[in-house]
C-alpha cells in the first residue's frame, strides 16, 4: 500500500506518494511562507493533499524527514535550526491534521533509508552513508536497521574533531570536520582567501565578487594550480577521506554511499576523498567494500521518509 | 535454561555454565597444549564437560568467543593469529563434538555482549565498548543488537588511522591507533626509550632490564615526570581520547564502557582518555552519555558467549 513521504526543509515542504518499492507515484511542493508550527503543518498538509490527489490512490501512513534533532520515537523536533524551532511535537501535530500515523526522523536518516532501500544501497544489510553538502553528515544502517542513537543524534560525522582546538564550527565547538570541509565553510574559507589577495586565480574566476563563490569555485581555483586554493581543497579531501575511512574500519559495512551537493558537484574533491578512503581504510574492512554514489538525488529523503511511514 | 560459554584464547580454553541472567554457575579451564583444530576442540570439550558436571544442570546451547575474524554467522574462524589458523570451521567441529548448536563470535564481541547484558551496559540499548589491552578494539551495540559488520570485522578501532603514513602497526599498515596505544606497542615504545638512554627514570624503575617493562612502567615513569615518558604516555591518552570521542559523536550511545588490561591497570592513562572524551565529544552526543568501567573483568567473554549461545 502506498505511503506519504514528506521532506521538510527550511524553505519548502515536499510531499510524495510512494509505493512499497520506493517509486514516487506523485509529488507536490509548498513554499514555507510562515514558520510557525501551525503554518508549517498547514503547508505540509496542503502539499500532501495535492500529492495524494495527483496519485489517485489512498495512503496508509506518513513519514517525515526534517533537519534537526529528534530523540528516539518521540515525534518531537527538539532542535531545528533551519526553522528556529525548539521542542515542537511535529509528529503529533501532523498526525492530528492528516488523520494518520506519522513517523518523524532526521532528514539525513530519511535520505539514507531511501538510498538503502531503493537506491545505491539496495541488497546490502550494512551501509554507511556520508553526505557532504552545506554541512557534513552521515547515517549508519547496521543489521538492516537505522542507527539513530540514544538521543537521536547519531551520524554527526561533521562534528567529529579533526584538529583539537582548531577552527570554530557553526555548532560552536572547535576543530570539527565540518569547519574545514562543509560547503558553508569551504565558501567561507574561499572568501577569506579572495579577500586576502593571495589568489590571483580566484580573483579572475569571480571577478572579485565574493558572492559568486561556491565550493566549485574553490575546486576550479585548485585545478588551475592556485597554491592557496590547492592547500584548502586538498586538506578538505584528506580530512574527509580519513574521517570516512576510520568509520568504515570500525563499522565494516558492505557499502559506502557518498552523497550531498558538495561531493556530487565537485569531482576533484570526491576523487581525493575516495583516494583517501582507499589508502586509509584497514585492509580487512576494505575487502568486499563497494563505494557508490547516491542515486536518488533530492528524492532520497522523500522516498526514505515514505518507506519509514 | 543455562547455556555454555567458551572463551578461546591463545593459551587456554575456558568454559562456563551460565544462567539466563548472566550468572556463572560453574567454570573450568584447560591449557591448549597443542593447537591443531582437533586438539583445541578436544580441550574445549573437556573444559565444557567439567563445567557442566560441576554445575550439575543440563545446557541447551553453546556460544564461543575467539580472537579472530568470523564472517557473519559462518561459524568459521577465517583468520585467528593467536592460534595460527585460517578458515577453520570451529563452530561446526565443536557442534559435532558437543552435540549441541554452537554460535561463534569474535572475543571482543562476546565480552561486550556480556557487559551489555550483565555488566556495565545493563539497561542501555545503545552501547559502545572500547578495550585497550595488548591491542585496541571495540564493539558497537546498536538498537540492542551486536554490530558485526558485513565481513565480521566491525569494531576495529585499533586500526583506524591517527597519523597517515605513521608508525607501522602489527597488522602491517601504517599509522594505526594501536601502533601508538596498544599494550604491545606501549611496551615496545618504552623499551626503545630505555635503550635510548634518554630516560634515567625508566632505568631506575626497571634496573635497565627491558623485560620488566609493562604499560604500567611507562605510566610510572610519566608520573615521575620523565619528559620522554610523559610524551609517549600523553600522546597515547590524547589519541585514544580523540578516537573514542569521535566514535561517540557518530554513534550517540547511551553508555560508553571502557575495558581491557591496559585501561584497567593504568589509572593515569584512563584519566587522560576520559578527559579527552569529555573535551572532544560533540555536546549533543555527550548529553546523556554515561562513561562506565567494565564490571565483569575476565568473565565478560565467557558470560557474553553463553548468552549468545
């Protein structure tokens, strides 16, 4: 029986009706014009009604993937920075509005669950998914189950420490992997480099306009041989490669799935990360490991949420 | 109904009859005089018969914890360095000899399972166990289940890399955590230091006899303020603290259990490791984390194996 999957971002709510094999039958999107819990629930409900009406089939349950911290099966978004929420019982609110059971999980867990069931993870019981986008995150699937952790915050690869006392991360702590490798920080580091005047290549690529910088700008400057850009870019590749390889050595998954906008759009960085993983993973854990790229793109979270619903 | 637990080491086989609560009713030990699979199976069977006879109750199944690599539920010791074995179907051999089902798991997994069910992990569904003895190992219990990995080698914390291209580890790879922090390597590093003549304190503690060195010798020299000893000791504490904290950040367990001879017998090192974990674990994963010491000592593997059997 089809279920409803919701992907709740900071600016949009997407809804899809998904069949048991993870195929999207119909989908709809609503912009979040207002961010009060009531308004967001209403936007989700409208997107859901639209998707269900387009699909023309009944749905039996609903899964929601949302950025933030969700303890256990509480259905509560304890911390959701994108929406500015604290302790919002989104699961219960949405369940009352939609008249069906709702399961709420972290957005990366939903995306990983989608890839595991209907994407690059099909057929493997133990999967590790690493995402590098604006932030750095991951998800563990072990014995065919999501590992969510006792507080619902498992997977926080981006906040593992790479340099104790190092660069300050968005989370407030020092020396996190994300502070050197997350998309927001790569943009920040590239802007600092442009402002420093140490990179003529960056100046040319951006015509001096810092707003044009994306993580790909850094990659292009590094490819053009700009020494300062090479340094930042290669450090990010090495740090990600080592952090991911160490997780593989301890988890011994059958499959590693790489995803997220930065890894997907920066082939040079992705290459460096994969080289690092190949070089640093223990031989025993590397045997039989398949490294794959995420297959479902932006739909992974919608599909995974629906399959959990 | 009680079950039989076997702890297969490199020099002894221990057997115990254990009740469903993890209480040892009786135990026995046999030295391994010969190491052929047939001889080892015979020694195990003798220890088992003795334990069963002492307990005076029937047993319904058997679990074995053995050092080595055991793919999935194969019952095969694919690699067992202590015994010099490769691809020995110990589970099937022992099952035929004992006339009951036998489940074979890695020794650290058995020990962790014992602590999880009957020791320092009781009541927590998500537990991470880190052992520092001759080697460095760990075990993940997530959603109440052992995480064994697709090749049966999950948990290999000792072979995560801390310094790419660094010191050679016993496994043949470079820069592994164990190469700096495992008991064997701490002894090796301390002997090198004694031989270098750079540590008058070590010379006094050991009367120059390298064979007297244990990991505790290094700790004593460091406590006495010997600068070179302090450096090795403090590096080991920092590396272990960072490696374990990063696993906690990603796994978000309710409990971390510290065990193994080196950590248990060297309070200074243990203190440094705990300080590192407190300082470097992400705030969200540290919330609600309880750090505990292993409670069952040498019996954890026997108890855990029996509870798996």
